[in-house]
C-alpha cells in the first residue's frame, strides 16, 4: 500500500537489507533512476549514518529506516537549513499525531522525547551554482525496538506502551513529510521557522552546553539562515555551527 501522496513514496524501493538507504538513494540518482519523491526503505540497515559521522543503531524489522530523494532547486544554498526545518517538522507532526505531545527537535535535527532520542535525520545536499540540485533525506525513527545499547534512546513502543504497525506509520510519515515540503516549496518559510522554534528542544531555557571543551550556561535564542544555533552566553549572543557546541544532557 502506497502512501496518499502526490510524489513522495510513489516510487518505492524496498530492500530487505542494505548498508545505508542514503547510499542506495545516491546510486539511483547516479544512474538517473530516481524521480522526485523516490523513497528507499529497508528493515535492516547495517551501516546507517548519523550526524557528526556517528553510526545509527537499529534492530532489524523494528524501526523506520528510509531515505527520500527531493529536488529543491527552488531553494538557495544560503537558505538550505529551511529544508532541515521542513523535514524535522514533518517527523515532529507524526510524533505529535501519535500522542507524543512533548516530542521536540534537538538541533540540528534529532527527535527527542523527555531527554531521550527517538530518531534522527541526515540530509545530504548536492549544490548546483547558487541553488540546491538534489537532496537525500535520511530518516531513522525508533518504533518497536525495546532494548538499546545506550540509555539515552527510546522508541514509540516504549513511550506508548504498545507496538505499532510499521507500514502504517511509515506511510503517514511520508504523507506528513510531503505536506511540510510543499509548504517550503510554496515559500512559507516564516511559518516553518516559527513552528520549528516552537518545537525546538531547550528553546529559551537556561541549560549547560559544552563549547571548546568547556562547560557554559546559555539560552538558545533561535537559528539563523545558515542553520547556526544562536545561544546567549554571559549576555552575548553567539552563533554555533554543527560541531562547535554540544548539549550537556
């Protein structure tokens, strides 16, 4: 059963196992075999990648591991973080719809519920001159897995207390993802940014961060157009790229 979408998930490639759905999607692009919305799904991703080069741990057959090919040629390179916002909100919409009202996006694009990680997003962009040529959106979401190798992870089944139908959840994710992507394509960037900030983990709260191997107290004030995190530290607003600041949980 395909999702109720215009294009995302209509070209569906299911693989029983693969190293990385992002890598498989990249191969389809190289062979000119991927239309916009082409989706690669596996139930056993053996070498999934996360932000900062981390590995992504997923028990076979229990979770969502997929990649979607998009062609956001309308988006200027300097505005590419809006794509992160749209995708993050699509996943967040799913979590809220399932009843996880306190689910949030942990900058730049992890999904958290009560200080525990539910999933992650890895976006790989190809740039053509001043705009994006294509993007591969990798999404990993813990659904029915109950045991993890680290204590900071959780799943939908653990939070909700019951297993979910993986196919139904996947289709709904693709539908909500397309809805947010169409908002981006229609220029609703102010709406996306506002809602992203409302769902941002630790937004406008005092917390401890690690900057240059030192612990500091700060308050997240927003995200700039380049996707840098704006944090007020000792009365000064400072901007950090992906690897320049870490959350102390």
